[in-house]
C-alpha cells in the first residue's frame, strides 16, 4: 500500500506533501505530468504553455473541479510549479534514482479548512496512485472512476 501524504499548516495555508518512488526515468515521469495526452490518463484535461509564465488550465475528469494558473517554476525533467486560482500552488519535483527510477515529491499548498484537507489528501493520493498505474500502461476510465478506492483512502486520512 502506498505511503500516506502529510499535511501541515504553513501560515494561513495547508501544505499537502506526497513522496512516490516510480520505476521509470525522469523523462518518462516528466512527460506524464506535462504532456496533455499523458495527463488525461491519470488526472484530467490539461491545456498548458510549458514555459515560465505560461498558462496552465486543468479540468478533472472525475468531477467538476478545475484550476487555472501560471507556471511559476520550470526545470524540464526536474521541477514544475504552478500557481492556480482554486488549488493553490502545485509543485512536482523529480529526482533521478538508481536503475532509471524517479523520486517524485508532489506538494499542493492551499487555503483549506477542515475536513477539506483530508478530502484533498485522499484525492491527490488517488491521482498519484493513478499516475503510477498510467506509467504502467493503464488508462483511467473516467466514466467509471474508482470512487470506492477514493473512499477507502479518505477513511485512512480521517482515521
């Protein structure tokens, strides 16, 4: 079972942090988080101008959530940071590991009130698990997305 994410207060915001070890090289993981065709497999519909200051628009396909923003940091195959309107700062950090693997650290820093952090922790956890499955060739069926899996994750975060 995948390690749980963590949440901590940073000023008036909540920082949610996840660490994943992915058995794929950084170039592949980078494509999975930046290429709209890849992102559709595990997160949603993405329109992006992949450059510092570029636009970023994401629409989740397992609900009615969306986020628009601006790329605030970009180092290909290492770092993507986006400041969004609704979901705060989204940051993906990729570090190469032995045997063509990647350590992914994902943080989402946003203004959330309880119980929202637990809901969002479960949601990001679900999507990061789905990212790992997409890297193995899985294509999420958004019309039949796995709500029971999210509910089990939510129960773990609220326990």
